[in-house]
C-alpha cells in the first residue's frame, strides 16, 4: 500500500481511509504497509506509527495488516514491531539491515535476534536493489527453522532465485512464498508460490485478485488475458518519464487521478507535473476501458 501524503509530507488521513476501502472492496487478502511502495524507510517514526494506527483502525479486522519494520538498528525495528502489535497489526516484514555489508552468517544471526524479540510473525523481505544484500536460498532455508519466521517476500526480480528458494523449502509447506514484482506473480503462483504483494493493487486491486485467482486455478487463458493488462500498466504508468522514481511517482499520480488520495511524496521526490499527469490520465482511460477495470 502506498502512504497517502499531502504535499507538505503529512498524512492524508481521509485519503488513507478511502484507499483502504478501495483495496478491501477490490478483494485483496491483506494490506502491506510501510514497505518500499509505502515509503516506509523515508518516513519519520511518528508518521510511521500514525500510518499503522490509522490503517488498523480503518481495516477494523477485515483483513490482515502487515507492517514493514526494516531498520538499520535492531532495537528500532523491534520497537516498531511492538507498536504495530499494540495497534492491531498481524505480522511484520523485515529486509536485511542496509548500509553495512554483512555475511550470510551475520544476516542469519540478525534474523534470529529479531525474531526472538518481535511479538508478531516475521516475513523476510529480499530486496537487493534497495538493501544491497540478498538472503541466499540456504539462509532462507535456515531462517525457516527459526520460530516466528513464517515467510518470504522476494522482490529480487530473479525467478531462478525464487525457484531455488522454493525447492529448498519443500519440507516446509507452511512457509509462505510471495513475490513483490507484480509482473511475476502469476508465474510464481503457477509454479508453487503462494501469491504476491502487488503495488498495482493501489490502482486496480480487482485486476490483481483476478490474476491471482486465475493462476491458483491454473486457468491459463485467463492468466494470459489478465497478465497482458498488468504488463500494459507496468510499461506505461510506471515508465512515465524513465527515471528510477517513475514507478512510485506514476502509481501515486494514478491513485490521485482516481480521486482516492493526494499524491504527495517524501523528499527527495516530488509529484508529477501537469504534463505527466495528463499522460497518466490518458493511460488510465485507455487501459481501464480495454481491461474492464475503469
């Protein structure tokens, strides 16, 4: 889930309420807040806590709320996880601590210490483009034996890695395997994964729910049709001006164009200008009409 922000980098509370209702009415099975798409690492602690509070209050138990607690300081991650439980969240997500290089043995020790101190189930978050670390398949396999570590969200965009992790966990069928890149979700589910945390759900949640359902049912005709819509969104709205920040800026602009929430962003990023907004508006109209998700 994106974090709805005003152009003054404060929480758009009404927009957050509308976004939660948009997602739940679209049929999503859970909400992941304060992740990469949610700008979690860029938010001050007070704003992180307020996002958790407002989201859990609005969801009101209708779907699980999972909270990103990635931090460079173990105690800070534990503190946020503890607050998340207090406010009603059901699980937390952590990537490798970023900045300093660490060995796989050191990463595993970090996970052991975190899981022992956190009062909620923990999902690992493999996000090498953001953290410059990868949880090796053997490390994930060892982490699966740690009480309280229950799954992995893989955002590495490397399906060979994903399938190696899946093969290593054949004796852990209860360990949940999810992908982050929505373009890969159907493939992951068709070949034994459990789902995805699809950022495009902020725009058209039902599209991704339908794609998941089709993949889970091995309905290949439906998968092909829905995957085409996902890819068209990926290659237009997310590539509006070719910058690395285009994905998040395009997504926030699209949600704002749907009238759900403001498109404010945390520094150093800024919302799209009018020319780009016009382009997003046109893409949404074309894609919505063609896909039936207007």
